[in-house]
């Protein structure tokens, strides 16, 4: 069975998460003991992604929502609920507890992996909605993950 979902709310949540990510990454970039200058680049990328998600939210609102299969939406909601993307306060709380460079990298890895997963799930349930924009965000997220993974490898 199909249902109409509020794509605007989903995209605004993703925008909010990118804003939180940017703040966190700036904090890590400024902390020489924990961070890395690359986190400032990631923060700027997150600012840009935030703006894209807000623009897409407006587009989704104009479109009147998305018609998706109920089972697909249920799965998407379950997966989103399990990520930091759905709860910025939980994300901030976890960020406040980092104590080492590895903690920072592992948190950033989780955030970026969550982003990648949700982008792919979004593409699965609404494949014709903003494919170029979502692909560009996915590609940038992969660049972030590569850099983070290299950092984790260097500490191992």
C-alpha cells in the first residue's frame, strides 16, 4: 500500500544534523589534541549540505510530499531512528564524551556512515527526487569517510 509522507520534515532533520555536524567538526578542528585541520573542511562541506537539504525540503513541500510504499517508509523510519541523524541532542551528548583522537574519528565515522546509509535509503524510496543533489552529497560523504578511515588507520 502506498502512502504520502512529509519529505520536507525528513530533509529538514537531515539539514539540522548537518548543522550539528559542522559545529562538532569545527570544535574538533580547533582542538589540536583531538582534531585535525581537515575537520574544518568537513565543517564547510556540512554547511553546504545543510543548505542543499533545506532547498530540497522546500522542493519536497512544493511537491506536496512523497508517495512511497508503506513497507519502504517503515523500514526507512526504523533505520533513521537508529542513527545520530534522528536525534541531534544524542549526537551532542556523545560528542561531549570524546576523550581521544580515536574517539573523535570513530564518532565522525559513525556520523558519515549514517549519512551515507540514509542517503541511499532515500534514493531507494524516492529515486526520482533530486538524484543529482543527493548523489553529490553522497560523493562528498565518501570523501569524508576516506579521510576519516585513513586517520583511524594511522592511529591503529
